[in-house]
C-alpha cells in the first residue's frame, strides 16, 4: 500500500508538474501572439512579385484547405515542385476567421516558394473574419494582368450576391478585359450546384436571380474560365456560355464518395500560343468506405484543433487540475479542522 507520505509526495510532484506546464504553455502562447506574422496587404505585395510581361506561363488554383494540415502541406510541397508563376487559393483559407487560425494558415503558406493570391470564402468571414482578412490580406476584390491574360478576383463570401458597388466594378473590369486574349474570374461560391438538376439553388449562391444575372454578364464578356470552390470536390462544366471549374480539394473534408469528383487535388493552368490547358493534379485521398471517410473527416478537425490550440488546451487542463487540487486540499483541511474541534 502507498503510505500517506508517499501520497503527499506524488501529489506535490503533480502539482509542480502542472504549474511548470502552465507557465511554459502561457509563455509559448504569449510568444505566439507577439510573433504573429507581421503582414498587411498580403495580396498587394504578392502581386509585386509576379512578372507581368510574359504571355506564356502557368499558374495553380486550389481551394477549401480550411486549416487542413497534412493534405494542405502536402499540396504546398507538390506546388513547390511545379514550374508556375503564381498560385491562387479560391477561399475557405481557414475554418473560421479568428486571428489564431489565420496565423496558422499564414505560417503554412510561408513555405510556398512562389506568390500566393487569396480569395475570400464564407468560412473566412466568420468570427469577425472579414475585418481580420482585410487587415492581413487587403482588398476583398481586385484585378491584375499578366501578359495578354486578365485576372479578376471577386468577393461573394456572403453566399448570396455581389453588392451593387462591386457589381458595377466588375462590369468595368470585364469591359477592360476585352482587350486581352484570356479572361479568368475567381470567386468562392459557385453560381449553381452542378449536383442539382438545372439551375436550382444548392450549395451555391442563395440569390438565384442574381446568379442568373451574373451568369449572363460573364457570358456576354466571353470569360475564358470561371474558377470557384465551396463544394469540396472537383467539377468541370459550363453555365450558359461560361466554362467553370470547381476546385474544392485542398484539404477540407470531401463532400461525397464518387471517385470522379471527390478527391484532393489542385489545378495547373498552362497558357501558351496554342491556347489554355487545365491539368487536374490529384493528391493522396481517403478511400470511399463510409466508416473510413467518417473517421478521416472527424480526424481532420480534431487534429487541426489541437495543432492550432494545443497550448490553449494545456493551459485549460493545467488550470482545471490545479483548481481541482485546491478544492481537494481545502476539503481535506476542512475535514481535519472539524475533526480537531470535535475532540
């Protein structure tokens, strides 16, 4: 049997260990906050790194990484091996827009050896994320040109429409883009859900009348390709006269089990004198057994939570332990004091 003296020694050891862990976790947490990547106007500075004169080049598009760890970091490694000018993330950069999750995402993309431009997604604006995104990445929508190709990035993170000011801006941008050979448009939420028959509302823009109006505008201006994500998978097709690619396979849970559509991937776009080619680059994906998929999807968020909030968890657990120990000691003292008075 363990003696009372040994029990007290063990108890003191665990209290000291909890205190050391608490102090260490608090120190690391403070360091993490103070060492938050000092960035602003990220997209503006990334654009400055892109050469603007070449007509023949490649770029990469992906979306819906949503604070993924293993898959997204694998994607970054693969993209680093590509001979491309830049990359574009089509939104849902993070699970929600709190600063700690943006910090985690920024530290991930620092490993990319080429410029990365971002698009605002619906998850990115949660938890005051719209303000955090603006502080870190800059404008919600913008445009740029490379050689004879024009790029337009939009903000439809509200999942409904574009505000009237942005819509007027888009009209002017599309008119300006007519002097270019290729016109690429990027936004997070698709016009329609290709899994629904016809142009019905699904996991797409909620304002169906606006979706049709935007579709007609893109049709009239002969958009070369519309890139979206939001649906966690891969689809390619045409809405009216506008071709589209849905690329939502950068690390978030996959939306289904059809192997034709649901796999992790990114899109490599090659622009040459012969035209534009789109290559789907597949990454390692989970199998399609239902139980395995559920386990995989659950593990994505459990793993991400503890990776992002590990030291927060240590602080909470240490405080709970120390609080419980304090209550226990007070209870023991109270029992001892009552017993002594009863003698």
